[in-house]
C-alpha cells in the first residue's frame, strides 16, 4: 500500500477519480434544487402537507428536472466504469504523461458533458464529450488487455 501512495500515476488517478466522483455526487443536490425551483416533485410524500389541489400541481415532471436526472444517470453509466478501469490501468505502470492525458481528458469531457447537458447546448457538443470520455475508458481497457495483466 505504501508503494501505491508513492506512485505518481496512482496518485494522479485518485485525484481525477475523486473529482469526477464528486461531480457525480453533486448531481443529486442539483436535481433537488431543480425540483424545488421548478415545483416538480415525483413522490406523494414530497408534497404530503399540501392541499389536494396543490398536490396535483406539484406531482409532475418538468423538462429541466428530467434533463438533470438524465445527466446524473449518464454519469453513473460512465464514471463508475472509468473508476474501475482507471484503477486497474494505473496498476499496469503506464507512463505518467500518458496516464495524465487519459485522466485529464476524461475529467474534462465529463465536466463539459454536464455543462452541455444541463444547459442544453446544441448537439453535437454533448455527444462529442461523451464519445471522448468513452474513448478514454476504452483506451485504458485496451492497455489492460494488451499488457496481459490478468493472464
């Protein structure tokens, strides 16, 4: 464990993994913010103290809330694989410059993806940022398989 803590690649990975995980975790409070500011709640108990008339108005979907929820779902589908594959990739002892490129490009692509998704930037901005992140994850997976780490 001490050797890992001295490994520059591993430490870089933990930094960028922590950044994208924190970004992903912040999507839940952002969803709540949009729910309250747009007055769009999903569950009966969320509006339990309101009158029946108010409940009917508040129990609804809103495009902005759904946009943030879909962005959060996309984070779950992409950041978790990055963390798992990135951890294993960092154990293959890649060059620091190559590893930093992978980690930085992925982190930037996810932050830009969130901005593009939540703000509704025109396509292909969101799609390109998603593709870039996926390519990084696939590149690290290729390195894992090609080094024979598990053979």
